[in-house]
C-alpha cells in the first residue's frame, strides 16, 4: 500500500468509477487553511483537487497498473450483477 507522503510529481494513480478506470498523474500538494489537498491531472489534462483522506482511500485500493484497475472494476461489476440476479423480484 502506498502512502501519500511517498507520491512524487508524475506518479500515476489509478481508480475506478461506476463504469470506467480513471488514471491520474500526481502533481503536487497544496496547503489551505482547512488542511491539505492534492492536485492530480486526469487523462484530459484537467487538474483535479482531492483531499488527503480521499486520496489515501484511492491508494488503499492498491491499484498499481491500469490492468489491475480494470480487473478490480470488472470484479465490482460482476459482484453487482450477481447480487441483482440473487435479489428476489419485488412487485
């Protein structure tokens, strides 16, 4: 598991949303009056601000490559489909 303090500029961070893998490139940390937020660059080269606790949650998923992120997303979708099939139909 990575720690936020280990991230360097240019490190890749992978996450997944509802139906897609998201790749970020770490840029820097920015201090505010309420704490620190981290600036990442998404695939469209847009900056994204993420607070430290959310970034640590992403890092805790331990997705080190795009392939690992795709497999984690596929597992999540498969588990969701399985739950829907097992759920009794409600009238």
